[in-house]
């Protein structure tokens, strides 16, 4: 391998190497997604509920790497238990900017489940993000 290519590869490796990043990383083997670092309030309450709802799963289709990640069924339970609605849209939007991808995905899924007051989400009827969809985990809604 030419020296220039070797140097380029080394730079890329060290720039992307785990543990060398300046941002805090959260282990996929734990449910810690950074909620303790948030100020008290609805956003932290939603974060903690998302954290508790993470389920142990395979991380990819061809990857042998289990870890905790969000799924639609457990997030549907969070949606119902916390009564996520239009008043939570700002908090959910802030959570989508998190440093942990699991919190981002969970908040995005809850954001899609949140209704705008008349029970409509703007999602197609067959979308898993529509609370009325049989595949959403919410069936015909919370508690029905």
C-alpha cells in the first residue's frame, strides 16, 4: 500500500475510532440514553419512559450484535401511559436532537403517534405510526 494511502487510512480510522470522540457515548448494552443529564420536566419524563421501554434486540439484519433499542409496541405503551399529545410536541422535537440515536428514534416515533387534537396524525391509515392502525400496537387507540 502506498504511504499516502496508508496515512489517509490511519487518519480516517483515528477520526472515526470509538472512544476517541469528544461526545459521550452510551452503551447499547444498557438502557442509559442520557436522561439524567436533562433538566427536570416533561422532556425528561418522556426520556425516562423511552429508556425504560427499550427492548433487547438484534441491532441489524446481518449483524450479530444485540442491544437495547426502541420498538413500536413498547413505544405505543409509552404513548398511552404518558398520554402523549399535542402539548408534548415541543419536548419531543427537542428529544429528536439528542446525542443518543435510540432516544432520537423513540422521540421521532412518539412524535408521529402524537395527535393534533382530533385524533389524526397525518400518517397514512396503514402506517405503524398511526394510532388507529392495527400494526401500531395501539390498535384502535389507548385502552380500547
